[in-house]
C-alpha cells in the first residue's frame, strides 16, 4: 500500500457558508473605507464570485499579500492615498509582477507602455520597470493622484484608471454632466461597469475571508534584500554562477530584468540580491562583476534566439500590400512569423492593406539556427553591377544576395552614411 498524501486542511473542509444579502451588507458597511462604494446587487454578485465560485483565487491572494502589501502600503501612505487601494493590484494582475494582458498592459498595476513612460518608468528591450514592484507602485500612486485631481471622486478615479480619462469624461457628458459613478454607469465601457463593484467585492473578500471559511496553510513572505549598484553589463546567469546565487531567485527579486541581462547603458542600476549573501558578494564583488561582464558573448548568442529578439538587428518598416500574408512577409525577410507578431503586438495572423509592420533583420549569432532563404544567395554580380532597391529591402538583404558583397562594401561603393534605403534607389554592387 502506498502512503496517502496528506491534503491541506482547506481542501478537506472547504465549504462556503451561505450568508444572506443583509449579513454581507452589514459586514461591508462596517469597514472604515475612504472609497465609499455603495453596497448593491452588483457588489454582492462579485462577493459571491470571490467567496464561493472562485474562492481558490481569493485564497491565493491571501497567500501572496505579505510579499506585496507592505510595498503598496508604504507608497500609498507617502502619497496620502486611501489604504484600500492596496487591493487594486489583485483585480489588475492577481499580484503577479510579470502579468501581461491581451492589450499588452504589464505588471502589478497593469500599465500600458505610454502611460508607464509618462510616469517615468524605463521600458526597453532589456528592462521593463512596469514589472518592478517598488517603481511601478510609486508610478501608480502618482498616476492615481493625478486622476483624482481631475475627477475629485474615487469611484470615477477608479473607472478612469481602468478605461482612461476620455471614456469617463464621455460617460459624464452623455449622462448630462452627472458626477456620480452610478449615474454615469450605463454610459461606461462594459468592463469598467464591473470594475468598481469588483474592487469593492475584493476588499470585502480579503477583509472577511475567515467569515467565509477561506484560510491558507502557508503564507508567502518577502525575501530580505540588499541592493547593489551596477554600472556595467551584467549577465544574470554568469553573475549567479560567480557569486553562488540561485538564478531563479535573482530573477524573482529583479522581475524588471526581461532578458536576464542589465545593459551597460543602465548606469546606476539597483540589482537586488538576498541580504544573507550580501557579505559574500561584498568580499568578492570585483571577481563576480568581472565574470558577469564576461558573459556578454554567451548572452549575445542566446539573445538572438529569443522569440521577437531585436538584439543586433536593423529596424525596417514594411507596408502591407494587397495579397500579403504574414507567412509571405516572413519568407521575404528570412524571419519567423512569431517574431513579426512579437515585434508588432499581433495576436493572430490578421493584417490589413496599408498597415505598417516593424521588421528586424541582421546577422545571426547562433551557428546552428536555420534561417529561411527566400532569395538566391551568393548569386553572381550582374553585368550592370547595379541593384534597384525594392520595397522592404535592407542593406543586409542585398548583401546576402550577391557573392562577395558585405554591408560595409555596399556602403563604401555608394558613399552611404546610414542604413536607410528608399524603393527605386540604384545601388552599385560591384
């Protein structure tokens, strides 16, 4: 007989008590909330969802809250914002700093890239500070404060955080310039209508989880960290090997590092390491950082194989023409369809005539990676010794077409100072 694995107590005794509407309303109204969302049928329906239908989600949020709530509370207090806003990232991201939505909102607070950059967050190929709990939380506090300054109402501020200022102002105008969430409710986007009552219900579910028999066996706790300042290229894999760190733990402590590397141009980058290993790093910092920098070559080989990688590649733009499909465009440039999707934020294969697609082409650092060839390679230089640039052509494309031709030679033959080409341009190739 095999020993029976012991089940968590919450799985054995997990039943959801049945409470009347009035009992839940009374509990909810006992909360001392600055954001005064009225308890109603919509809020009650979401309470039922979080305490009955998907109580596992609420349980997981209880498990994670100790990691992130101290950060939220610190910045909410610093910006004099309602403390219950600490529950907003549960609705936004499920307390996952690496969460990415369909529309490409990112992080605990689900910033779109333009809004994140407006709030001072760095977002590039290497680093996305929307995933940094500290920086993203401060940015969210600044943004929420700004929204509240516009609407002077917390419910409308939450609605604007979800759907944007324009949608809320439009709803106010269509409602006859009413300034109450419930009076403009039917003019808001459908998702936003449920957003505010959903937030209220989550506040209730987290505050009264025990009343609904929602318990956890083990809570997650934050790791004590030490921040070290780096002013050089750091490849996390090499850094971990040299310093005896756990690579996965470094990734968890530094979620804003997207590609396992800190670029050289990010001077003064604060890298988090476990506090218990701080002395170990301090006594060997020179050797550890030297080895982390030496990992650049390995990183470059790895980086060019990443889906959607732009590392070491040249950017060009292709305008979709009638009859084009993603597969054909990928063949033309010798890239993957999945890369084109990643570069342009495409979820499927639908493209439209006139649409501009960003394409990255360039040398491949990985020797065994197969690149689809779509044009004859190393064909002889034609007698005219001239190549007429076609739409979408890059210097790299043309250099691959003719034997003995390189990008540098092309530039030299044509006195080119940049990599820009225009269709119809005639280039000397020999």
